[in-house]
C-alpha cells in the first residue's frame, strides 16, 4: 500500500504530506481545489513524463516522494537487484522524483534510476483509472490479458511464449536463407575469384620472408659487385694488398723475435691477422661470384613483389592477413555450398517448432475456454449489483488463422446492458457511464487474481445516477478489503462509503498565494462535506448525510 506521499511545489501545492491508510479512501473537494494535482503527483512518482510547466510559480523545482509498504517485496527486490538498485528494507519501497527547468531525476531507494525502470516498477504498484481510460477495455489485447489473469494461466502462457519465439526465430532464419539464394550465385563467383587469385599466387611464408631481400640484392647486383670486387683486390691480389703487407709484417716480426725473444708473445697476433685476412679475401671472392645480374631472375622477382603488393592492397596488410582472408573465403564457400542441406535442416526445425507452438497453444486455449464461462458468471454477478440487472456478457473466443503472439485465438468481450438488445463488442458502447461500471465489474471479478497493491479511481463514477453511484461505492469498498483503493469522487453516496474520507481544499498563505491542502475529515467535518456535496443545506441535508454514513 501507499504509506506516504510528499509533494513540494507542484502546481497549487506548495507542500503536502499525506499518510494514507489502508482500505477504501475517498478524496473529495470543490472543483479546482487540486484533486487532479494529487493524482498528478502519484502519476509522476510512477514514471509519467514531466515538464517544467508543472513547477509551482516562483520555484526552481518540484519534487514528489512516495513510500510503499509491500507485503512481499521478494519479486520486486529481484528486479531491483538486477538493475543495480538496493533492495527494499523492511518491505519499504521509496520513490523520489525531482523536476527542474533543465531536466528530471528519479530515485528508487535513494539510488538514481532511469525513467524506463521507474515506469516498469510503478506499473506493478498502482492501477490507475481515469474516465478517459475506460476505452482501454475496448482493446482486444487488454481483454485477452484480463481473461488470462482470471484463468491464472501464467505457466501455460510462458510455455507458449517460449515456443512461439522459437518458431518465429526459426522461421525468420529459414526465410533469410531462402532470400539469400538469389544473391548467393554472385557471392559464390566473387568468393571463388578471391580464393583462386590468392591460391594461384602460391606464396609461402618462407618465400615472403626473404622475397624483399632477394629482390633488393638482384636489383643492386652491379653496384654490389662494383663495391665488393675492389675490396677483394685490396685484401688480396695486388702488390700493396692487405695480405702482402701482413706477410711482410710477419717476416719482419720473425726477424725481430730472432733478435729479441721477449717480443714473441705479442707478435703471435700477426698470424691471426693473416688468417682473418685470408678468410675475408675468400668470402669476398665467393660473394662476388654470386653477384651475377640475371635479367630474367630480376624480372621474376619484380613480378612476385608486385603480385604480393596487389594481394596486400586487396586482402590484408601482410601475408598473415592474406592467409586469414583466404580461410574466411573458404569457410564462406563451404557454408554457401551446404546451403541446401542447411535449408532442409531449418525447414525441418521450423516444422517441429510449429508443432510445439500448436501443442502449447492448445494447452493455453484450454485454460481460456475453461475460464471464459467462469469470468462471464463472475462479471454478471458484479454487473447486476451495479444496475445492469438483466445484462448479458460473453467472452467470445475466436480462432486465429495462424498462431499469434498471445496464442491461437483472440477474445472479444460482448456486452448487452438491456434485455432484448443484442450483445455488442465493448468498443461499440458509447456511454462512458456504462463503460465505467463495466470496468468496475471486471475489476471486482478479478479482485482475487489482481495482486496490484493500490487501485486509483479518478472520477469513474461520472455520468451515473445517485443509486448507481452508491452501488459503485459499494464495489470500491469491497475491493478495499483486498487492496488499498483511492477514489476521487463528486458523489456523496461514494464518499460516504469510504473507510477514510479526505478533503482537499483551496486557501491562501500569508503571502496571498493560492495553495491546496489535504486532510482527513470525520464526525462533524465529514457531515459538513457530505452536505456540501449534496448541494443543499439545513437539517434535512444533514440528516440525509448521516443516513449515507450508515453502511
């Protein structure tokens, strides 16, 4: 139930603190006193979109805080924790909404949340009805949801939804594969071309690794030869070559060692120098012999370099990327090549899924077929209390041509308010007074299955007579045994039946600004308010008001 409502700077309300009680609560007051602001504050707390025009004149922001006391917060706590919001402590859910000129903020249990989450949470806390919202009952989707709620078929409905989604997914996959058939041939040609182009190049990792170096060497063979050959001659091959000089040094060293043996240790390095020079001379000679400039080889290397560069431009920045692209193309070719087999598999799966949808749908239909007559009887019981003494009501189930999102059939609520008249679909009933009572009869029929803690009726008793208004009030009072019910009403017959009566009034502050006040009335104050609502005064009116309070 709603245990606390705080509103600050919303329209006419500068500050309101309301601690509503359990049961059936009636809110009354003169036109323009601000009853709609109270309901507007609750709507904002439940996630209704807001704009800065709601902010009280002269203020920078308005705020709404609503506290709900929940008997079983377990399911809601699960939803909150999945969204990263702290759970309810001691069963208390605290909602706060702040509206400013620059934007809106909303909090649940002191944690900031999205407006979408707030609306999702709020939809399970409060069921609010306005006169203009009765037409929601004309929606066949809404009617089917009401029948399902009455049938208490949550499990069969969940099974059907799961089967239906699986069937839709498989059917979509099958159709997508069929639609791709026309484009597959062109895609196949393109993939084959790419694979052939890469495979025909026949590159290997080893070739690619040394290709650039081989090409550079072949390309610069003459320059390399012109550099290396003189180096070879400088080492060996001329009178003044390095080896000739080193041999002369060895001969001189031996003479030096013969004359002074102490020189021997450091003269030994001359022999190592000769060995190194001879190795260098041999290597240079071998290198020069490999530097043959073969125009055909150079052209071949240039062609391979160009081919590799072309593949890089098309398929990847390096050889590894080209190989990855090749494998991807082969995989696609394989997948497309097996499309007929895949299509057969999908078609077989679609058939199995369709059969499962039919099976789950039949089980769901059975619950609806069994519940429809019971709902009809329950509705008529409450409708007759509301003045439809000889009315007829049918929950008509019509099979669909193919399975739909909610089952194998649709429902249409047919209603005949007067004897001798044919039943009509609710969407064809023009009277808002009749629709209000139909809605209340349905709510009463579904009272046991409806676990929404708070029901709000905003002037749904409009356009009905005094006797019917009392019947409407009695139904609200009955609903108040299982729910917290708030009714905004202009009928004294309804207000007198409330377990608690609240009066909203308009006054002025010391600054001369108009404000709204909400307070519970009882005893003499309640009698006075009922007299005002009766539109008369005097002892007779007071006696009538007292009679209304005798339930």
